[in-house]
C-alpha cells in the first residue's frame, strides 16, 4: 500500500489516492507513511482532504508535521474544502484531528481556530469539554 500511496502523491493522481484511502486498509498505516500523508494534505491537486484529515483522526496518527497542513485546510476553504456545506464537516474533522494530535503545536492551532468565532469549530470543541 505504501508504494501505491507514494505513486498517487508523486504523480498527483486523485483516483489512486482515493483507492489508498480505503478504510479497510487503514490499519496498515504507520509512521513510515507520514511524509506521504503530509504531502497529500498539502496538495491542491485533489479533493480528498476530508478523508485524509479523517484518517489522522480515526487512526490516531499523532505527529506535529500534520498540524500546519490541517490549519491550512481549515482556514483556506476555497483551496481545500471544496465540498464543505454550512455544517463544514471537513473543518470539524480538522478540529478532531488536531485534538487527536494533542501537542503544544496542535493546541496552539486549535486556539487560533477558536479565535475565528466559527460556530462549527465551537460545536466540535464542545465535545471535548
């Protein structure tokens, strides 16, 4: 699977990326994938940011290298969150992923998001209070 993900990211192939994000394979993700996941998070060549962020959250992929890309996804809707409607599911998943990472850097990022006074961010954070 790692070779498939590497190929998908390097060739900027969204269809192949979608195949790699199949949750039946998710339990095979370890730290050796983190560079590729970070590159995919930063990519503007696909629309799979929600699934990538959700994978970080659901699979407890804890690494500070994901924090900046997640913040970029959260803040730059036009670039990364093409399909977010008024409920902003990708934005909410960004909050959950940052809470999963739970480091000084991710907590600082959450404070930055909280200052946006977005109702969906507030709602997602209330789960943790």
